[in-house]
């Protein structure tokens, strides 16, 4: 029977007794088990810090096994794994990077109400355009929706750019009046 099998197949009471007697074979196996957990469990503990974490595991394991009321349910290796995982998490908590966030820094994510407000504005805009005359509604669509410059629209319609801007000013004034009537009618 291999040495490792003898150690692992022993009863929890035998393992505890051997550990308390500082059995070099058992201590080496337990320490190796702790080292493997610290190294491979995804805790990303740098090699320089691993020995210290393993030593913390061994010290806490000794305290637990030397306690008067400890009765192992499984094996000393299960207890070692539990303690090792906890010490690794503790190490991660102590060494996590913490960056202070400036309170004045604005959140770049859209506010929850922005999409709702945008949709409401679009709906109001469509309702206003439906109530406007065809000439004004067409001009507003060309400038606002299509993003065409006044010069291009003026050339297309055979008008001066100044006349077109004046017409847009009158159309926007009409749109404001329609919107005001709509919002006061809706408020009633």
C-alpha cells in the first residue's frame, strides 16, 4: 500500500492523532494539499504570497485540531481544504484593488427616464406635425428629420435661403402654439 493511500485511508481520529504528534508524513501531505489549493483554486495568489497563506492554513488547522471539541466528520484533508479556501478568500479581500470614485463623476449610462422622455417628445412632435399645414410640416421634416441645409432646400423650392428661414421661424412659432394648446387640453 502506498504511503499516500495509508494516510488518506486512515480514520479521521487516526489522522487527527498523527497530526497532533507532528507526524512528518502526514504534515507533508496536508501542507502539500493546502499548497495545491492555494496555487490552483483560481485565487490568483502570487507565488511570493503563497507560502504565507499556506502557513496561515497550517496554523489555523493546528488550532482547530488541537481544540478539545473537534470531531472530524470527513478527513483532515477536507478540513484543510475548507480552511485553505477561506484563507485564500481572506487574502483576496485584503489585496483587492480599491479605487475611490469621485463623487462629481457623472454616470455615463443613460438615465432610466431618458428613453421615456425621448419617446414622449417624438410622439408629441408627430402629433404637432399632424396638426400643422402641409407646407410647414414638410419644411420641418426636411430640416429636422432629414438634416438638410436651408440652402439646399431653398434651391430645390426656388426660394431664397432668407425666405426659407423666415418661413421656418413662422412654422416653429405655429408648432409652439399647437403644442401649448395640446398640453393645456390634455391637462384638463
